[in-house]
């Protein structure tokens, strides 16, 4: 059992993860073979047609969803990790400035919000480096963490260690961090969670906002309970275009207020969790 303790005797580390993908999804206008297939209506086009409707749904995330999410965080002085596709930040400078000014962390979510599993090693390395360079340019800081668009390659984690990343999120195997190493280069694995992710409301339309809130609250309560005896981390993943809708945003507000009714919860960024873990439980090759 791990002996790691969270700061100030906290029972649970909560990581709020805001995904910024809008503006870098698949698009015929960016030279892709077809439009973005992830669509709230589940419409899949078999021809290379421009899907203006879905494009506008993504833009909603930037125009209306993001301001609502940012206000909730700012009003409560809560830090978050923005897993951002680099091109999205380039194309949304006002949002990027608000993220940086708010002291939030930006984690790399690819150069664009596209799959990298089909890339050979050189292409994937270039993809990772382009994301680093772009995020450095838009935010003033290089990213310390990485999250793929779900699918990755056998080379991904090795490439991340070679490029000096602190942590990797492409894992769903635990409720606390752990170490991995590739060719002697260690990296902290910060498991993510898809069960409490608001994407459920897109891929499973019967999963309503109140269901999502109850599931997230119950997950928090159980991990908080376990945190008496062992370090526990909860990831709550949300998307600008999903939770930012007026019929959903109130449930994120309810969840945040539920969290804030507990004194001994460490709400922080993923990089701070990774650094704390590395200090409390240093990597050992044995």
C-alpha cells in the first residue's frame, strides 16, 4: 500500500480536466478526407461532404461553452488542467489568454484532435514536437503532460519520455498515480477516467445531465471515503461543447459546489499531482 500523503492531510486529489478540441477536429477545410465523425446527433457521412452543422456545434464550445466553464472555475478560484489540442489554442487566442491568466495548466492533447495510432515513429515524433512548440508559443510554457485521442501506438510512451514529459494520461487502470519507465526513462502515469467523462452524454444520448452529475458525485464520495486509508485521485473530464450547454452547465456547478462543501480535498492541476507523487514516492528501478 502506498504511503503517499496529499498536501495538508487531504483525503482526495481532484483533477478537473477541461478538453479543448474545438477548431482542430477533422475538417475538409483543413485538407482532411472527410468531416469530423464525432457528432452529438450521431450523423456519420459516408461521402466527403462538409458538415456545416457539426462544425457549428464545435464552434459553440468556443463561443458559449467556454465562457460558462471559465466563469464557474474563476468564481470558485479552482485550478484546472486544460487538455488542449495545440491548434485549438492557436485559433482561440482569447480563450488561451484566459486559461493562462487564470493560472491553469495546459496539457498537450495532440497537435490536432486527430488519431495518432496510424502514425509511424517519425510522424508521431513530429506530431508530439509540433504540439510542444505550438503550446510553448501560445501559452509561454511547454506542456508537461500528454493525452492522446484515445488510441495510441507502441511508441507513444517512449517518445514522450524522450521529449521530457513529466506525466502521461493514456491509462485508465487505477485511482492513483504510479510510475512507468521506458528504456530507463521514468514517467509518472496519471490515470484518466472515461466513466465520469461528459462525453457519455454524446455517445449515449439516454445518459442525461442529472445522471452524469449523480455518477460524478457518487464517484467523488466513494473515493473520498477510501481516501482515509490510501491516496486517491479523481479525474473529472468535461468538454466545452458538451457540458457548456445551458441544460448541462448547472450540473457541473452542482458538482463543484459539492466538492467545495468538503474541506479536505486537494483540487489541483495534474502536473502538481505528478510532481507531488514524484517527491513523495521517488522512482525506483527495482
